[in-house]
């Protein structure tokens, strides 16, 4: 028995509606439910408080969706080639800018402390990073340079970054930078400490300095000579000698350049010194 238009007798209006949806020709149950809401209608008639939160979440979701597409593109090229180089350069430029800003304000030390790296910066360190752009630049360059390979292997190749994690690729990389930054600060402190010990060395153990050491002509000639010497070497030797001159220990150089051992560093330096000695007038003969 049916009533008023074919509905089964005794059915409720909801049941009749479900039945009508199923049997209606050319319409499936999920069609209406799957129709998207245009972006410009999402925030309509929301209060400013809810609209601001929704807009922030929406932008974050869009960034991560774009990152997911970018990751698929980079993975197709095995995270090499021009596309990856362009991505890496853009990521490095972004991170450099962020790190310089964090160091200028001192906020970076709060961030690292929140991750278990309590650096306890001195007033002098905070003042230097606030006033000296060169100090910020040096730390930012080394931090980004060391964080990039770690990020590539762990976040990209190793699958550490995931869309579901809630972070964009850029913010994920900043986390990698905050992991590297404390070691760079410690290396800088150790380097400064060595310089102070040299400057304040025991007069009986430290050879007297001649007045000409501060002569600009002597400095320029010395720098030009070192530059000429390094210009004749291979990339590996040049990097090891330059880091040694900058005050890095051989253990630090092994870590920075992914060398096999301290003995390998010593061997490179020994061969370079011997070669340069032979180039000087009155130097050792090849025989």
C-alpha cells in the first residue's frame, strides 16, 4: 500500500527521503555531499576571531599541500638536478634570513634552550650578534651549510617530513638548523678561546712579535702569498688549509668535511707544507 506519491505506508519522512534519494534516476547519494564549498564562502558571516583562526589554518594547509606536490616532484628527480638545486637555494636563502633575524634579537637562544641546548650566551655574545652583521652572517652560513645535507637525507630521502605532521618544509628545515646551530656556537667559542690564549700567551713561550706585523704592507703581501699558494691546490686541500688557518681543530675539520680521520687531515697539511717549502727560494730540493 502506498500513499501520496508512492511512499511506503508507515515510513517516516526521513526514511522516505532516503528512499527517494536512492531511487532517483541519475543521482547518487554522495553527489551533494561531495560538492566543494568555494574558498571565498568559507569565511562568510564568521566573527573576526573565528575567521582569523580559520584563515591561519587554511593557509597552513595550502602550504603543506603545495609542499607535498613539490616533494613528489623532487623525489621524481631523486633529489638531484636543477629543480633540487633551485629548491635548496631558495630554502637556504629563507633560512639565512630567519637565522639572522633570530640572532639579532637573541630569540634563537630561547628556541635552542627549548630543544634542550642551553647555550647560556654571555652579554658580549648577545651584543656582538646584535651589532655585528658579519658575526650573524658567519654563523648563519655555517649552520645552513651543515643543516642542508642532514635535511636532505633525513627529511626528504628518508621520509622524515610528512604532510600529516603539520609543519611545512620550510619550518621543518628551521628545526634542522636549530639542531646544528648550538655546535657552531660552541666551535666559535672554542676558536675565540684559542685566539685569546695565543694573544695572552706566556712571554717565555711565545716568540716576540716584531713591530712590522701590524704594517699593512706586510699583511697584504702575506695574504696575497697564502691566496696564491691555495690557488695552486685542489679543492680538498684548499678547504682543509683554509679551515686550519681559521682556527678549526683537525677533529672539527674531519666533521665539517666528512673526512675519514685526523691522520688524513695531517697528511694533507704535511704534503701542502712540504710542497710550498720547495717553492720558496732556498727551499728543499725535490731530491
